[in-house]
C-alpha cells in the first residue's frame, strides 16, 4: 500500500480526496512546496519578486489540483483542464524566475511574450481565487482592475485619466507593486512558515494537549465545557491563525461536551464560533493580517504581537463572562470529576510541546525576526516531539505535516496574491485618498462618525472575504482616513484588523458560525445570531483602543494605562451582563439596557465621563444585588 494514501485532507479545507498515482503526485507537490519555502526563507538567496513568483505558482498549482472548478467536477481526481491550469501556473512562475534579471537590466522593457505570460498568470490567479477564496473577493479585485483601465468613465471624484493595458499588465504582473507585491511577500515568508509551524504542532497532537489542558483547568466549574471551548480555542487560535480551522479542530471536541451538560445546540455552536473567531486576535501568531500590518507600518512584528495582548484578553474575558452567566441562568453544572483529565498527567504527557511556542515568543521579544523565530520553532518541534512516544513523529507524520502545511497555506496565498490588483490599482489611480477624503467629509470631521463609517465598510467588505483580504482592503482605503483625523497609525490599522476578523461571525455571511453549526447540528442562522451576540465585545473593543491607544502600548504610561484597563474590564463586564441579562438573578429589560449602555459609555476617554460611568455601574450593581437579596428573603 502506498504510504501516502493514509493522509486525509484537512477538515477545514474543501479538498478533493485522491488515491493512487494522482495522490502521490499531489502530496509530492505539496511536500516540495513546503521544503522549497523552508529553503527560500532560511538559506536561499533570492530576490523577493522571484520568491513571490515561486510562491504564487505553487499555491495556484495546489488550488487547481485540490479545489474543484464546479459543483459537478469529480472529487476523486483532477480534470484535464485542472492539469492544464496546474502546468501553466508552474510555467508562469518559472518564467518570472528565469526572465526577471533581463527585465531589471532593461528597466522593464517588456516583450510580447512577457505580456502574454503575464496575462495568463493574471487569468489563472482570478480562477484560483474563485475556487479557493470565493466569488465576492474575486469580483471586487477584478472590478479594481477594470477601474484602473476605464477611469474616465467613472463619475465625479472617482474619475481618472485611465491607463493602457500594457502599463497595467506590467505593473500588476511584472513588478512588486501588484500581485507580486508586499501582501504576497508576507504570505510567502511569515505566513507560510507559521502555518507550517502550526501544521507540525498538529502532527504532534498538540491540539489534543490544548483540549485536555483546558478541560483539566475549567471542566469542573459551572458551565465547564463552554469555558473549555473558550480556553481551548484561544490556545489553538494562538498558533493556527485561522478561525475556521480553529472551529474544526476544537469544536469537534468541545461542542458535544457543551451539549452533554445541557447547553442548547445553537448556543454550543455559537460559543465555539465566537471563541474560534477570536483566535486570530490572540498572540503570538495572529494570522496573516498581523504580519501584513507589520509590513504596512514598517514596525517589528513583536510590537504588533504585544499590542494585541490586552485586546485579546478582554475579548476572551467577555466571552468567558457570558458563558458563565448563561450557565448560571440555566442552572448548568460542570463535568463529573471522573471525566476530567489530571492536570499533572496532561502536562507530563504532552506539556513539553508548548516549549516551541514559548521559544517563538522569546525569540520575537528578544528582537529576532519572525522568520528566524518560526524556523527555530520548527526545529524545536521536530527535536522535542521525539522525547515522548505520545508526540513522536514518524515518516508518515512528517510528510503529512509538510503536505498539510502547504495545502493550508494555499487559500491564504491566493487571497494575498489577488488583492495585489487592489493595492496596484490604488497606487496607480489614487482612489484611496479620494475615499479617505469622502469618509472625512461624510463624517463631518467627527471621529466617532468616521469610526462608524469605517466599521460598516469593514463589516460589509468582510462578508465572505478572508480576514487578511478584508484587512488589506480596509487598511488601504479606510485606515488613511482615520490617520488624517489624528488616530495613531497602529490604532487605525488595529481597527481595520479587528473588524476584518469579526466579519467572520457577523450575519448574514458568518462563515465561522456556519462551520460551527454543522458540528452542532443546529440551525445556521440561529448560531450566527447568537454567536454575533457573544462576540459583541469584539465590536466594541476597536472603539476602545482608538480612543485609548495606551491599550496598544502607544504613548504608554502607567498613569494612563491603569485607569484605562480598569474601565475596559468594567465596561466589558457590564456589556456582557447586559447582553446575557443575568448577574445574581435574571434582569428585567430596563436593567439589561442600562448595564449594556453603561458598558459602551466606558469607552469614552474623558475622565469625567469615566468616573460617572464607574459610579453608575457601582450603583446598578448594588441595586441589583440588594433587590434580589430582598426577593430571595421573601421567597424563603
């Protein structure tokens, strides 16, 4: 039997399932892709655009093999057209690698063949995007491409002189200002290496350790399985950087546990969806968007990572509060002691596999590059996994990790490639500045109005788009408007980053919620609505750190930070209690509204408003406690 036949496609990627020689070739291509990326990002001396060309070519080839072209396409093997597209994709990447030195020497004097190969690559990228990422992002990027050509036909401020096709094609497919630009560079380096790191951790069953650790930590408490879901999703999200992968990995374990202790199926799915969405926000590995943000802003990734700590903790603190209050409301208990693993046994069995994650954090904080940190993390996984039989990788596991890492990276690479059309179009036409000026104009110069407009734009753009693509678009178009209104650059980009991420749980296109609904066997719409409610704090947090950038360690002083974090914690708790409608007892509607409104008010940076809101929270809390104590006495 072919040893490669034992590998199953990742559950979170809609792959074909091959067998025989086709599977051998597909897995060999994926393994080659992972190995050449390791070489390029460690010892290979290659200019960026050549590296990006290899990355895009291999990502497209994997997409054409694994992602069916239509619903009627065969699932057991590629079609003849898929094989043709795979070959052409690899040919296009090889052409750029072989001919780019000539293009540099002649200052981009392109030939007819250069343009033909470039058009072919662009068309293949559009098709790969349609398959792997979806139609919304694909059409949006193609629209920007058309806009670059037909600028004179657009109305008002959006009109521009237009460019000829030769110049557009050259910029988009033969320079680092289009599809081979900064977004694909981030994908070919940081993102790919950290996805591969996560794939190796999964091969050593580290996800099982996270589940057991969370179960041992929180399983015995009120509503324990829901808290286990939140903690496990935070831990798994810190290395996966993908909300849907997070749901598939932890949800298969936590959702049945939640249903077992009495949570309704729709609520169990909603908890997992909200918790998994937040995984992208959890350092140290925060998904592709965070690495792209580091490149856009020109600051070390460690600053992005540290800035994300408190917002992520506040987000997960809010979800933990809400699941705890819902458990109290429904009278749910924790799991029996015999069903909870021993913390000591869990740590002794697989706890050593957290060391690579600790090493990555250490190297990042010590000032090493993310690439160096990820590479050393990979080596640490391979070495440490051999320490115990439960985590030791065999040849099959090693090949499976290389295969799974490349296939998991493919949709991200395609998304980062095709948004190059948008980045290139914005650079050529200046439409980003036009949109920024219009946002400021419509907002009347008021920051709160501009924030609401940018929030709505991010959520709408994010419906059906990957978080990284949504961030790139929002950061290119909306973030400059916020910066022109005095918002620090890091806060403006975090604003775009958070709303790009939260779009995965916002109805009607709540992709993470629909994935969780399938595992919970619940109505997708109901899971999406409840998941949106649980993640509501995630929609408040960006306003919090725009008005209080000290939470992101911008202009940090302890005198600013301590009052701000106090107000943030109280505000998140107040909003959570109002949304669930429970503290010591069930709240009437008027009380829920007051708690929620007061939580939102604590976002305000004005000292007077903060003090008034804190005092009002204390009043609300005490009156609720005293009123329900009297009711209990009368009941007794």
